[in-house]
C-alpha cells in the first residue's frame, strides 16, 4: 500500500495543463467517433488515470470515464470517507464511491440513450468482471479498443510533465548518491537510507530492489530476499512524485580498482544521456559506445516509457530494436566489466 505524501500543487501541475490534456483526448475521441473513454485502474496500473486527473489511485480498483464533452468521473470501490479525501487532492473531475464502478457508468450510458461506442484503454486487459458489468448494464454499447488513440495523445509531453519528471529524477539521483559504499553491508540498512531520503522529498511511492553481489548475478531482489551485500552491488530505485514515475540504478564497488572502472562507465552513460537530451536518438549503435570502455562488454539495454496504464513499460531494447527516446523515458544498460556485472539506469 502506498504510504507517501499525497497532494496537488497548482504550481507544479496546473489545472490548465490537465484541462488541455483532456481537451486533446476529447478531440481525438470525436474524430474516432467515440462517445466516451473508459480507463481501468488498480494498484499496479494507475498511470493513465493519473495523467488525466493528477491523482494517483491506490489499492482498490476503479474506473475513470471521460465523456466526449465535459469533466471526467472516477468511480472507485473505496468508501465514501476516503472519497471525501480524494476530492480534496484531485484537481479535476468528480469522485463516485460505488462497489461496482463499471456497472455505474454502464447504466449512465444506457440511460442517456445516445451512447453507442465506448473506447476502452487496453481492452484486452480489462478484467472479466468489469467487462461483464459493462455489457450487461449497457448491452447496446459497443466496446472499442482505444489503446492506440490514447497513446497518440499521451505521447505529447507538456511542460508540467517534464518538470515533474525532472524533479523526480533529481530526488532519485540524490538519494542514491547518499549511499556510503564503505559502510553498506546490510540490505535493510542500505534500503532504509535511500528510502528515507526519498520520503523526506515527499514522494508518493518508492520501490527499492537490490542486486547484492554483482560478481555473481545482476538480477534484482526484494530486500527481504537479498543476502549480505558483497564487494560490488547495485540498488534500483523506482519512485512516483506527483503521479510521475522514474527509475534509477546505481552500481557500487568497494574495491578501488573496480570502483574506478565503474566510474568510467557511469561517466559514459551520463554522456550518452546528455547527447540524447540534445535530441540524438537512442539505439544499438549509440549505446554501443559504452562498450568502448576498456574491459567492458555491453550485454543488454532497454528503454522504458509511459504510454498506457502501467507507469513504465519497455518500448525498445536489444530484443526489440531501436527507438527514439522522447522526453520522460528511462534507459537501462547492462554491461560486464572484467567478469563483473554493471547496471545503470538513467531517466532521460
């Protein structure tokens, strides 16, 4: 359960920016001949609803309905007591507390009489129970997959999103920079230091995982499954700040020789990210520059972006091919340095 700070700040996320997002979405709906759009959300899939409303739904599942005209409505199975709090931190739309969100909206569509086509983000991932409620309560309404439509609108990054992403990236960088490599030997102690730094920065959610011994394995584990920290390890931090997710990974070596090699690689990826921020595309040839570091062999890479209900999804990589990274992407590179794994993740 998320246990961080929730709040809406007009200076960071102006209501005008949210209204503009909704206007672009409604214009696309009109062009596509849709009478409304439905967005399913739960603990793991809050991103689309957050982008439209400025609020990060949590714990219970819910459904956001965006009509062709007018303000959106968010229906959740949370109690009315929680609903009052949600109204206080949600800058746009209405909050409806109901045990059956899909049925609530379907009955409204059916009673209106004019709704014929309802777009659904990621229709193939809509839970069966929600789909049944929609179809039973509004049998004459056609459900249409609107994933491509939403992604085309979602890809247009505004200044508010860029600002939140940049701020979240700084929080992640500073938290990981505060690790004392010489003192880090206990997994819980290491994670606690990083998480405290992020919570003090008023983030909404933090997920931290560890690769406790890079000389053996680069896979990341939950802290309760991580062994004692080895001489070289990595910590990966994913965090949400005002509904905007970023991810950053730091590989750390305690031996001077390996630490120096890691530092060269860190500088190389920072240069790569700086070039991309200057509008150079991310791809296999560009990332191959990492392999020019003596003794380093590139093993894999991936590029993540947010374009649907999940906060971050892989959109390119060694197994998928190249892609031009837009603003607010996350790049991860895996390499091998003289037989030792090295991992770095950078928000772009």
